């Protein structure tokens, strides 16, 4: 019984540490390619190595970390090939999830999306824009009742967070307003209950990000913080 209790405690601590580390990665605290040291994570979380290792395994399964046996853990790096694949998957799946969700969105929720769209246009900070954008899109899927698709889309969003941060810096630097236009068009489609139009706009929205990132291969060739991940790219 004691052994079961210890395993349960380690599991709960591992899940907590995974949540904290996931949030730190998604917020940009750790850049792609940054090394995650178990001893630092254990000290920061006030936990032993056992739940820390469990947390690292959880985030590896989500594609956020790369673990190298007897070497360490790194935040999964940006690669152009992965970007292409992940965004093509998102182009297919997210519009489908949106069609499930739109009929269930309430007027109050749609009003909130309109507020978020306006706030994104006025956001001065990249991280603020990303927070609002995440609330907008994941919120727009909240009306869907799915057994698999919702969780899958959330996992894809987490895996592509660094790509979204890179894209946001690019379009802001170039003065591109198309992202904001898409958000306004989506809100209008939500108000009409036009699922087909919402699906079309969202598909183009995601596709544009993929194509714009492909125009900037330099985003995928940097070695963040001087670290080189010795692990071959996961497939």
C-alpha cells in the first residue's frame, strides 16, 4: 500500500511539474533547442528526480521535448519539414472542429471573440497578441463536443506555438494586416452561423501562416542559445 501511495504521489507531482514546464515552454521562457536540466527543474519545483523524469516523459509524448538517453532533454527544435507537416494537418482538422463548434456558440461568446479581435489589432506586445490569439481560436472550438478531435487540435496548437511566435514577429515587422482581417471575417461568419464560410476562412488563415513561414527559412536554421541537440529529429 505504501508503494502504491508513493507512486500516486510521484504521478501527481509529475503531472504538476509537466503543467508548469509546458506553460513555460509555450510562453517562450524556453526557446526551441534550449536544454532542460533535471537538477534545475527538480530544484525549481521542489521535487525529487522521479516526478521530474515523469514530467519530461509526458512532454516528450506531446512533442514539446526531445529526450536523449544518458544526455538530457531539449525543447523540440523548429524545423521547416515539421512546420510544413503540422500546419497541413491543422489545415484539415481545425476547420472540421470549427464546423462542430459554430452552431453551439452563444451571442455572448461571439461578442467576446469580437473584443479579442479588436484587442489583437491594438496589441503592442507579441506575447500579448499570442495570448489573445490563443483565447480566440481555442475558444471558437469550445462549442464542439468531440471524443478525440478537440484534444488532438489542442496538442497540435501546443506543438506549433513556437512557429506561431515566429510568424507573429514576421507579420508585425512587415505590417501585414491579413491576420486581423481574418479574425474579423470569422466573427462575422460566427454571427451568421455560416459554418461553411467560417471553415473556408480558417483554412486560408492557417495556410497563410504555413506559406509565410516557408518564405523565411532563416527562422528554422538558428541554434538557440548556442545549444546543438544531438538527437536526430523525431518522426
